[in-house]
C-alpha cells in the first residue's frame, strides 16, 4: 500500500552514508560535514553545482573527507555523491530544512537541503566533529519587535560540533547575535584575529575574547572541551577573509542599506529574508558579492579540513608533520 508520498512498503528513516564517508568512518579518517542549503538556496545556478564540487575538492586536498549532508526522497544522507549533488542543485523543488524540519521532511518524502542548524545536528549525531559553512544565521534586525532569530543559535547551544565560518551574515544584527551566543554558552574564537568578521567584510566591528592561531590549537581546544566535559555546545571559529579579498566596505554598506529599504517596502519576513538580501547583494554588486561568498566557503572548507586532520592526529598522539608551517 502506498503512503501519501507515493512510497510502498515500510519506510526507513535511518541515516544513509555515502561510500566515501562510510569508508572514512570505518578507517577512522578525518571527516568534514558540509551543508547543502548553500547549494540549493545560497548560490545561483549553474554556479551552485560547480562550487559544491570545488568545496568538496578543497576538503579532500587537506587529507580529510567531505560529507555533504542533504535529504533525497525523505532519506537523510551524509556524503552525497555527484549525482545526488546535482539533484539538489537542479531546478526541482528543494525544501530548506532546519533541525526541526527533518522528521517531518523524512516522513513526507521530500528533497531537502540542510541549514547550519540541521547540518550541525546531523553531523553530531553521526560523530562528525568539524563542520564548514559560509556564515551563521543569527538575530535579525528589529528582532525586539519580531522575535526573529535563527534556529542556528539554539541548535549550536546544544550541539557539540566545531563550526568554521566567516562570522554571521552581515545582513543580521551582529552585536545582538554575539550577545545571544554568549548567553547560550556557545564558545566563539577568531582564527588569527581578535575581531569578529562581518561575512562579506573582514572586520564586523566587534572584539572577541579569544584567538586561535593554528588548526592544531583548535584541535587542542576540541580535545580539552571533551576531557573537561564542557563541550555540550558548539565551538564557533570565525575565519575572516584577508582584507584584499573582502567586498569593498563602502560598497557593502551602501548595498546593505538599499537592501534593507527594499526588504521593508516589500514586506519580506521570516525564512525569505536571507535569500532575498543575498540576491539583492548579488544583483547590486554586479556579482562581486557572489565571488566573495565563494571565497569565504572555500577558505572555510580548507581550514575545516586541516582542523579535522589535526584533531585526528591529536586523538592518536601523532605529531603534525607541518605544524611549524601553520
């Protein structure tokens, strides 16, 4: 008998692992979790599939294994193969799945791309400690009136994963987001910086208490969190772009101001805010913001791979052969 999603027979909701990830889990190799929302919703076609492949190649070049997470026909998958990546990158409907949506999406048999919250939760459930993304969600502007806050924050508060990111998206209320992360007990450190990055721009205008200077040092923090029993929530490592790779700050500020005005005028709210503003940035900067966005995720993927490899060495007591070069 078929169910409402067209399935016949019993449904199985266990996580499926791609062959490369399954082999890595068996062999104890370093793995980096990757979100799929950037593929389905964050980048325009056809760039999205090309960049997804580049992200995975960047992780592999560090010696780690990429594990892009997504849902196909209601089946949660860790380690999408190229055909599966292409399905999420295509023109068909793909749901945007936060952690709360996973069970409903599985039961209804949809195709879905995982957000930071969902990817973090699934990675932690699978024992994957390191996750690379572009920018975190956070507290939205005017949140005092709308109560609009990304589920990323509360999920990170209860999920033991190390997230390599470029801060939070600059379209959000960055100061309020940092306050919420502190309240929720999420550890935040800059990578070779005591300033919190602003996603498209190197400096988001806020100081950080901590800076970590190498993949090995990040791995040491991960190990200390486990051994101290204080790692219930995430470790966020904010990896700023070098100044010469950022979006011109004056262009950024002007584009953001115009985008916020459009947002209010058109009454865009909720989940639609981030894709609306990112599309506005892409159009208003003639693609410059897209190029920056791609540099962000590739740099974060590279650092995450190095962190995952360093964490693996730390777990076995092996010394990094190039630790002096990091």
